[in-house]
C-alpha cells in the first residue's frame, strides 16, 4: 500500500510539472504585456497553441532524415524527466535518489545536443546559424552550471537535490556569500539556457537575431508542439531548481500527510508565480544584447560560480 501511495505522489509531481509549464509561459507573457500597457494573450493561450499544433499536419523537408523525426520526442523526454526529478512540493519521493544535479545537467545537455543536431539536419542556413549560436552558449553555460553544482556540493556534501534542500533548511546555513554568488550565477545561466532576453527574444522571428527559433523553423504540427512544450518545461525546470535549492521552505518531508502535500503544492505554485513575475519585470526593463556580448554575460556567471567554490575552499563559513 505504501508503494502505491509513493507511486501516486511521484506520478502527481510528473503530471503537475507537465500541466503547469504552459501556464507559467502564459503568465510571463501576460505580465510582460501588462507592463507594456497591452492587453496581452489569455493565460491559457499556450494550451490552445499546443492543441492547434497537434491538430495540424506535419510537413517535412524532402532531405529530412529519420533522426529529424524522432528528435522532438527525445528532447521532450529528456526535459520532462529532468523537470520531474526536481523536488517541487515534496522531498524524499520514490525516484528522489535519481534527482542528482549532475544527472539533471547531463539530461539538459543531451536535449540541447539533439536540438542543435535537428537545426543542422535539413541543411538550411538559418538552422545552421541557430545551432552554432546554441553550441556557443552551451559551451559557456555548462561550465558555469558545473561550478554552481560544485558550490552546492561542497556546502551540502551531496549533489542529490532532496539532501541539498534539507541542508538549506537547516539553521546552520544562514546567509553566505558563496550562496549569493551561486544564486546570481544560476539565474544568469537560466536566462541563457531558456533563450530569454537579453540573450534571445522568444517573441520574435527575426532571422538574424534568433537562436532557439532558428533551429525549429523546419518543424510543424505535432513535432513543433512537442518542442514548444519542452521549451516551456525547461523554463519551469530552472524556476523549480532555484526554488528547491534557494527557497526550499514549504517542501513536504518524506511520509508527510495529505494536508502537508497540498500545502507544499500550493506554495510551489506561488513560487512559480513569483519567479514568472520577476522574469517578466527583468525582461521588460532590459534590452536584447548583441550576440557577441553573450560570452561576457555568461563569463560573469562562470566567474561567480568559480568564486563561490573558491570561497568555500578558503573558508567553510563563507
């Protein structure tokens, strides 16, 4: 009976992240439109777009390989698994032992690799440009992410997210400079990984500036719907990761009652709303930077992660 309950809770988390991902995207768009004095699309517009795309016929290029057809599902599977592993409303779930920061980073790297491969498969110039820019961003973002993982691992003694969240909740942690540096670095990496402003503008299709959209221009129908859902899941993943590691309050412990689980789920939705609101405020207050400035942007994240790791090496109290 206990195993059935654990499976239900784990399945609830996997379903929750899948259902909330488009809603988070719609919420960010709505808030940005309000700041720009526009009405904006409805909150449920991302769901309608996904349903519309699922109903459309798939159009494939004549020279598209078999890999081009299965890559959307590989990207979606890797991103969904990574998002579902992060503790959202409870820790100590059935598959929490696999919720490792290094494993999540590897899953995201695999999804990014397949997305870049899809952009080059058909052989269009825009796809090649988008793939090259994506790989450039990844070559800078992944080292910064690894340094953030090292900082958290040195502090918590583990890369397992439930353990990290438990350590962050302990009163012995307090305010630390290394944690502040790691938080800022993670926010910068999250912005770059999700192709948000100032790295990329997800609301435009300008061929000379776009990164993510250039790689998926040849997709249509259900393939494009799956990729768009994976992109929404990736945004939710990073917001959930920041909430789990740096704002872990409200997470229900292992074996918690139904009331504690529901309270944790409600607080998780509130954290997503706050994260989406802050993202919308940031994007409306800053302009998109040139592509050649992206290394400087991610270089700051890498340096902050490195400084956080060095501070913990020098003094555990920092």
